[in-house]
C-alpha cells in the first residue's frame, strides 16, 4: 500500500457539446477531433483533443473512446505522468462516493452537483489499496436482454462472430501466455465488465495498451469495414470490451492475490444537462420499444405472494386500530381482503352486464375492492381511505428491487433510439405504482406505465399489448417484452409477433406451498419464511448447494435460534456461549436478531471441540447403549481396541491394565459380530469404569478452568439448551 496520495487522471471522453466534468482528476478529452465538424471543434475547444502528438484520432469511427486511450498512452507526459490512469464517458462515471447519495441528485438540473460526489480522498484511498478499479460485473446477455451462457454466444447474437474468432486466433498467435485466459473469458466466464471503464496503475495501463492496440491494429488490416452498417462499424470498440475482460482475467490468473474493487456505474442522461434544451423530443428517433412486466420482474416482495401484504396489514391493524375498524374485519383482514378481491373479479361482468360501456372492461381497481369492503362492513369514507392508504404503505415497505433488470432498464434508457415502458396486470393505478418504484430508483420518473386497472385491458387477453401498439405507434416486430408470467408475458405477446424474454422468477417449492397452506397463506410468519427462501433463490443461489443451504438448512437454524432466544428471555439469561465450530453460524444469526430486537443478551464464541467435551461430560454413569449408539460410538473410525482407547480418551497402557488378555492386543479387530460382546464386557467391567470416570474427572477440572478463564466472573450459572430425543 502506498503511503502517499498518488497522481490520478481519469480521461472523460466527449464527442459532442454537453456539460464538461472537470477536476484535478477528471480530464475531459475530445475524441475524434480530427474528423469532427468545425462547430463541434469550436464548442469543445476548451478541452484537450486526441489529435496531438502520436494519435489515431481519424480512426475514431472504428475505435470510439479508445482513441483517447491511445493518445494518453503515446503522450503520457502531457497528462503529468500520473501514477494511475482511468477512462470514463461524458454520460457514464464510476461512483466514488462511499454513500449512495448520488441517487437522490442524479435528476437535478444542475449537474455540477455531481462533482462533490467524486471525492478525491476516496479515489486516492481506492488507488492506494486496490490493483484494479472496475465497474460492477454484469450477467451476459445480448442487446435484446436475453441471457446467454458465454461471451461467444453473446457476440454471435449481436455482431459478426468471425471478428471475435479472428481476435481469439490473433491472441493465440501473438500472446500465447494470455491465450488460456482468453479461452476462459470467452467460453467459461458467466459475467462481464461492460463500458470500457477502469482505473489502472501506469505499469498495468502500458502493458494493457500494448496488448490492446497490437491486436486491434492487426484486426483493422484484416477485416472489410464495407460490410458493416453505422452501428457495426464500431467493431473495434466492441472487440475492445472483450479484450479488456480477457486482460483482467489474465491479471487474475497471473496473481491470485490481485485486489479488485468494483464500483457502481453512474449514468447521466443528456437531457438533464445545462444546455438550453432541458428535455429533448426523441419520438422520431425511436426504433425499438422495450417493455417490462413490473411485479416479479422489475421488483418483488419480501414475502411469499401478494397475500402476504394483507397479512402484514392485519398485523398493523391489530397493533393500532385508531380508526376503529370493525373487529371481525381487523382480526381476519388478510382473508377477507383477498376474498373481497376475488368476489369483485368474479362478479365484474355480471354486475355490469346491463352497461354496454362497461361490458368489455377486463380488470378491476383498488377502488373497486375497497368500495366493496365499505359496503359489507359499513365503513366510513375515512375508514376506507385509511385502509387503502395502509395497503399502499405496506406494499411500499415490502417491495425490493430486482437490480439486474433495473440495470437493463437504465442501460436502455441511455440509447435515444430505444424506449422503455412498464406494463402490469394490476389493480393499483399507474400513479400509485410509480410512487412505489421511484422510492427504489428515480429512473422510473420518466418511464410510462400501462396498467390494466386504468386501461381496462389485460396482458392475459392480449388486448393490453394491442392498446399499447396503437398508443406508442410501434410495429410488433420492433417490440421486445420481458416478463415472468409464461402465459401473459410470453405466449400472448408472441401470438402478436412481439419478441419476448422470459425472466425466470423462482417458483415455490412443494414444501413451501405446504408450509403456506398449513395454517393458510395468511400466516405472516410462513409468508416471511417462504419469502426469504424464494428471494434467496432469486438473488443468491448459484447452485444446488446454495439452494439447499438457503431454503432447507437456514429456516431450521433460524427456528432453533428463535427457540434459544425465547428460552433465554423466559429464564432471564443474559449471556449465550456458542461452541466452535457448530455454533459459528448460530451466533451470527442470534446477533442479528438480538440487535434488531434490541434485546439485553450478550453472545460469545467459545473455542472448543466435540472431542474435548464429549467424554468429560459423562460423570458417573455411561449413557444407555453407549457402545452401540451410532451418535456416541464412531463405528466408521473404530476398527480395533487401540482405536477404542483413543476414542475413550484413555492412554493405551492404562486401558490395557483394566481389560482382559482376550482384548489387550492393540490390533484386536472389532466388527459387527463382536461389537455387542465387547460392549457388554466393558459395561460390566468395574475397573474400566473406575479408570474412565477418574480420568474424565480430571479433564472436567481442566474444562472448568477454561470456562472460568473465558466466562466473565459475574455469570453465576450456565444455562444449557439442547434438543430432546
């Protein structure tokens, strides 16, 4: 670690006139200046260009922001010979602020407020403590957001695969040491670093540039650019993102102790800059429409299913009933709220069969549901309003983001040829949903939301898609929809010619459904437990072991810890000692619960082993079936009488004196045929028992000394909690 603040420069690539971010560290650079028109050159004349000294400025259409990297590599002294150098874009930055306060400020008109969030102190600290600073890794998906298994399949989906194959061939030929990392990156890695953003040390930067531009210049001479359209013409830029990932993998493979820091990417939309036009009308530029289902695609809930929201409301009503909600409704709210919604849905067409204007309405609203509740329970307008607002508040508390899909949305919003909308078959209004979503991320402020409760058409029938097509004036073939419901989001959309991406939201396991319906799905504890397991699979499970740990083992351990804490409170126990190593996870769980509930209980981790505690815990009587009980007698590791002496914690010489000649051979074999007779012999051997209890008494004294050493003197008694058979 360096003990001084390094000289750091981060190049910020600009190709058009927009707000310039500049500081001692941020260094704006005009990329492609050699081929820019005179107006742009004039507008960006206050920053350095990539066309001085040795440069490739004229090749910017192919290399994109890499012309800035090349210029810095060949003209390094003009930057002040920095210790660390990085790359950012005029609309994308790494977020160096440790607190996430930028989220609240990103949409303010005055973008100068971003500068204080780029803390020089944090940048210096990061550069001193880490070898590589990179954007957070992302999953691998194509431009239609379809998840793919590796970078090869991703490149094949979006670009000309022969270019990537040429890249692989050239690395094998010119950089054989890097080639194994190249194969791992292209075919094996399940993640990718996008955006061509980083901060490297000078040494790593120069090595990377030599690798990068050696390969790209060779590729430039071997491909025919005439076959590319305006987008694919940026082929060298596309390949450079893969080369960056290959080089990072190479550094990881070379140094297993490499310290890497991954930071969030802050995206700033141009139309919030300080130019004269604050909001641009891009309707004529829209070429593709991207729609996302909302619930269980963009956001989810911490509970198992929507009924959990009503269970949570019921708990809140029982805690405080300041509006005097009728007891029957208050105490059974979850069940009655769901039944009321079901009734309103089922009777909708019948109720309005005589009204031709209502006859084709396909969905209900939250207002319809609470109007029905008001009628049944004779609620006042104030009571109805309170319950409806309570539901919205509870919904907001229980909602959590599905971050990877929100990142997709943010990336799409940066492209002015693409438009993002949200679609939902839902009884809430678009305004109510938007308020919930904006609490999660302000990006949703500027995204249109289409909901069935307002439009009275649903995805389930396909009519909502038809309505949106006319509203957005888009062809189905230019529309890509992402959602979790296979029928509404996939089948019905595909029937119309919409391209689809099926988001694999985890289904409930059979035992989770049994738990939910054991006491009905309105049991809040069951809702929370199943919700935790479901979200563990959604956010954290990478394999079957993860799933088993999170969805089977963890609930059992949490239940045990809840039992321990309850017993501790009931018995006024102030200190809990968790024994190594089995108690490690249990202590962590207990600490979280104790802190959250502000309980006056201290926890301690006591180093121990089963071997140290097991035999000394036997005081004056051997446990029943001691030698034949598989939990007490380790049959797998006991093969002879010497193994028995070790298991009992007895020195062989002492053990040999208290057993008969028939057994006093160390190698006397123990098997299924004689284990019972040996067991019976030892149980009836008084001399053996005296020796065993005598030795263990001494060991118990040592354990007591250890406990006195480790346990505070003011603890008067120990409280042992154990399962009973």
